[in-house]
C-alpha cells in the first residue's frame, strides 16, 4: 500500500490523497520509490480539472519524479539507482509520480546527475528542463550573448525563472516580462538585467513591429508570442514551449520572410533520451544551485492539491517541490 494523489472522474471529478494498493500499479519494467515530485502547469491543469489533461481514469497525478529504483527488469536500471522522470504522458495516460511509489518504463528515465539531489532535480522539474531545452534551441540557431537582448516571458513562472537563471549565468542580457512588478528584485537576483510589463505584449499588436529582441524564450503563447515574433531582430530565434495565455497564434508570415526570424518549437514530453540527457548535463553545468534554492516553495504531498490551485490562480512564483512521504 502507498499514498498517492488520485484523480477520479465518475459523475463528478475529485482529487484526493488516498492509500492505494500496489497491485493497482500499471505495467512497466521499473518500480521506483519517489522521494520528491513537483507541480508543473500541466499538473495544475489536471489536479484542478481546468484542462483536459487526463485521458485515463482513475489517474495518479504527477508528470515528474525523482528517487530510487526498487525493482527493475530493464537492462539500464537496477535497484538502488537514482533516477529522474519527466513527461512521457505520465500523469495523463500512465500513473504518475505524486505518490510514494510508481511503476515506469526504464526507457523514460534519466540518471540523476551527481551535481543534483533528488530535491534539486524536482526543483528543476519539467519546467526547468524545458527552459534548458529552450536555451539549447537558441544556441543551436546561432544565439550568443553578444547578439543583444533576450526576452523571457512568463518570467516568474517555472520555465521563466530557470531560463533567466541559465541565460544570466551564460552572459546574456535578459529582459524579463512579468505582470508582477513587485517581483523585480527576485527576477534581477536570478539574472535579469531589466523587467518590462507583460501588458505591452499580451494585448493584440501589429504583426510587424520595431526590432528589439535577439532571441526569445516564450512559455506563454497567444498574443504574447505574436508580439515577441513581431519585435524579434533580423535573424533572431524564438523558442516557444507553452500556452499559458492561449494556444492561438495571431500573427503573419512577415517576421519570417522579411527578417528571417526562426520560430523553434520546444517539446519536453516526448523528447528522445539523447536530448534529455544533453539538457540535464547542461543543467548540471550551467544552473547555479543557490539561485535554484531561491525559486523553491516546498510542500508535503498532503498540501499538493491546495498548492495546485494557487499555481493556477497565479499566486506562486518559481518552482513548487513536493516532498513525498
């Protein structure tokens, strides 16, 4: 038996902490003890039932987990190994990691880098790992610290906070877009050179605007992404990884055909193992653990549901770490 954050939908939806029989665990070749999990935007959507995230019922929530392997029939994993899990439809179609135990596929797991504890890995979580994938996309498309200002939207969120910390350490001039002017000191402590009000990006704008950004990291989508594209300089790159404002993209082809702007889509859920390992290796090298600590709110599993509602109402900043057990 083990405790889990169970999502159920019969006549009504419910999210509760329940004791679950281990026999109910889904198929998989690695059984793990989860020491820490986290709350990402997708977890918030699932736990608050504000988005159609869950596809099989009942579902244990939690797309991320870190801990120790208990049993394995997978050749790459054995009992005692420290692991990280991100994505792969876990918490959507396969029972997740907001639980004391999980059964997963070995092909989904990444070795915990020696630079991180399980708690730090979940402070990073999918949001931070996605931020690293965005930074790698910028680099792969030619961005460098000397090219000019880099815009990070959704700056106080998980992706935004880690992206600022990474880009700041790498020497980029980071401009953070936020609706929370009171968080200026926090954002500058992470590495932002300046902040701007997100209101200037989140409303409908002209499809072609004055050039400013050498590169952009955008987890917001909708008008914010459209305006960022319209303001990106010739040959610049925009890494798009989220839809916090919306899934629409009200733009034109002009930034692409007149300024050669690249829109790089960043997916973290189904990214192949080599790309995941590259991201985690770079996180171990380029993310300052002290800055990571300043982003963390830690809660026990019993408090995760309430924290998910705070996350979805925009009351939180940085990363939520969930201590399991």
